[in-house]
C-alpha cells in the first residue's frame, strides 16, 4: 500500500514537472516569437523612417529645383530678353562696322536664352509628367552635349516597363546627378548611358572615360564631397535598387544600378 502511495506521488510529481517544463518551454517560445516580431517591426519602423527621411530630403530638393527654375524663367530669362531687345534696337542706329558685332551679341543672347529655357525645363518634374522619361533624357543629353565638350551617348535595350511619373523622375534625377558629377569631377570626353530592361529587372549603366577615383577612399569622403554619389544611392534605395561603383584612378568610372521590376511598375499598370 505504501509503495503504491509513493508511486502515485511520484507520478503526480512527474506530471507536475512535465507540465511545468511544458509551460516554461511554451512561455519561452512565445517570448521568443514576440521578440522576433518586435525586432521585425522595429526594423520596418526604422526602414520606414529612413525612407520617410529620404522622401523628405528629395522633396526639399525638388522644391529647390522648382524655385531655381522659376528664378531662371522669371528673372534671368526676362532680363536677357530685355537685353536682346535693346541690342536689336541699337542695331538700327549702328553703322556697318558695328553691325556685325551687334548681330553676334544678339545671337549669343538668343542662345543663352534657349539654353536657360532647357535648363529650366530639366529642373522641373513637369517635363517627366508631360513627356516621359525617354524624351526627358534625350533633351537633357542634348543640353549637356551642347554646353560641354563631352560626347554623351544613350543606348536602350528592351522596352521600358510602365512606370509612374514619380519613379521615372527618380531615374531621371539619378542620371542627371551622374552627369553633373562627371562634368564637375571626371574630366571625361565620353559618356555612355545604357538602360537595359529584362523580365525581372531594369539595369542602368553610366560609364565615363574620365580620370576615375578610388571607391574605397570615397567611402569616407571629406566634408563637402561625395554628395552626388550619396544622392544617387539614396534615390536608388527608394526603388529598392542597388548601386555599384567600378572605378580606378586613371581608368574612368562605371556606375551600375539594378532595380527589381516589381518596385518600378506603376500601380496603374495593373489596374
């Protein structure tokens, strides 16, 4: 009888121990699961915050571009137009020796007005919304070819996916920023821009034959430098794109961007 009692108590204790262990394991699993979800949520919050900061920064940049565009159109362009009118008026009172110089000055002002109009258009998002990425790129390349000695060539492989104007603007600003970087720093004579679209991704390759640089040194740039590369990388991140720099001193620079197609296609395309 006593042995049976001990066996019963032993069984009860074993059951209690097993239940306690099971409860403990369950609690640990629940806590780990909650910890995992919390970390996942925290990562998403941080990612959303970073994206929000990037969007805010880029929105400020776009507003700055708009303001510069208005200043060019409303003030500089108008004053050049007025100067052209004065010169044309002066030409009617000039003798033959001065007339050629007056006409040349008028032509130079006319070219400056045309260049400023193109620059003003390239700074606004309306160009992308109204005429699309490819047309805007061709205008920008023509503008840069005209005002610099750099030979810029554009190549397209495959039809581009149907993108929203916001996504097209991001790609346009990346290319625009790269061209400005090349003009300011690369000392290049030739630039090739490739847009390659396949089923799953869009590749953007920008290659120049300039003086190149050391990407590792650029990873920790001095204050006031490297902003162009950072801007391009930040814009690419908005489309979940990756940016790769291939460069060596004296051997030019190649920028490669890979954009997953699902992050490019406009929601309107599926509706």
